[in-house]
C-alpha cells in the first residue's frame, strides 16, 4: 500500500510542476515576442529550457493518461466481448477514443515547441 501512495504522490508532483512550468514558458515566449523578438530569433537558454521541459511534461502526462485510459477501457472491452462477442466492434471504438488523448497531447506539444 505504501508503494501505491508513493506513486500517486509522485504523479501529483509531476502534475503540479507541469501546471507551473507550462504557463511560465508561454509567458517567457510572449514577453520575448513583445520585446520585438521574431519567432526564429535566438532565445535565452532558460527560456528554451522552460519551453522544452514544459513540453515534455505535457506530452508525458498526456501519454500516461492515455495509457491509463486504454488499460481501463481495454480490460472492460475484453470482458464485455467475452460475454457478448458482438460488442467487440463498439468497444474497440472506445479504446481508440482513449488513444486520442495521447494524440491531443502530442499536438499541444508541437504547438508549444513552435514558440522556440
């Protein structure tokens, strides 16, 4: 039970860090653009590091959430398909929707990297 609590605590710390780093990176990029910086212009290393770290957290958290959702939905889908085989097609659609979470996270990550 202690290991499970430690895992949830680690996940909570990662979520809090991602929630604080992403707005900081976006604000730093907006300040640089407002100061006359072009999108392709060289940036300070701390701004680039904040953008890259927050992008990694966003994409990582989206992939973790998608993995959790696919595990839960996939297990339920196979359980339902074992009782009623005609439910397999509908349940695979739900698994695909759960995988979409990772794709959305990747799209947001690409949009954040374009700030550099």
